[in-house]
């Protein structure tokens, strides 16, 4: 069956998503129109296509154990010089994103993988373009702000044309907004304790 390249993310809703995508393209990032505006939960991961049913079941199970939580973007940050990225900061909802991505990448699950860098929720607005253009993006969105209620995440597949397309959405379980009610694996519980202390 071959392999597929998957990613899991929280979509930035309209009208914010399209506007940030347009701005990213305007800064000269040629990849902008192939990447829906998002907060990454699981970065691009190549898997055997035969694993898709197990991955979908895992995503549904994780989503069911979560409840909606508030998300707010404000201001800009950068990973330079370590990585050529300028982003809009997640100033509310980062804790929920961190818990969520940890459960999605559970070592005992079908999406287990190591990360190249420690997880840091953000919304990329410029990647791999000139330093001048990244400086412009950093300054132009310094006062940016957006907020919404995150009610789920989605699975995406990258096509041979480099474009990311949504395969399916995974809504959170019913109930009042707030932190997830299930404890998760021992590894995730340890991570959650570290987050709470930070």
C-alpha cells in the first residue's frame, strides 16, 4: 500500500486562518498556499498506509477524552537563529496543546515519534525566506491578536504536490470547556506535572 505523510493540527478558524495565510504568502513564503494556518500537534510523519485505520481510531479516542479549551494568539516570536521561522505566539491554550500532542504521540500508540525540538505551540507566518522578509513578518504582526474556542483537531495528508489536505476532523468529547478528564499514560502524567511547575 505504500506510505503516506500525515500531520495532526488545530486549524486556526476563519476569518483568522485565511488572513494569516494571505499575509504569509505576502511575505514571500511560497509554501503558504499549500499549508492551512494551524497549530501543529504532530509534525509531518511518514507512515505505512496500512496503519491509517489504527491511527484514525487512536485520534478519535484521544479527542473523546478532551474538552474544548480557549485559544488566544497574540504578538510574534521567532526560532531564529536555530530555525528560520517567525510565528504568532499562542498565549492561551498552550497547556492544552501540549497535553494533547503528548497523548497523540504516546509511545504506546500508532503515532509515536521523537521530535527534533521540544514542543512549542505556535502559528508559523514565515519559514525559510530572507532575513529581511522574516523581519518584516515579525514587525507586521507584532500587535496581532485572535481568540476562539478550540473544539477539536484534524488529520491532514500531504499530497505529492506538497499541499496539505484535511482527511478528517476529530471533535472533542461533550461537556463543559476545560482540561481533559482522563489521566493518560504515566509518561504524559509526568509531562503534565512538569508543565504545571513551569
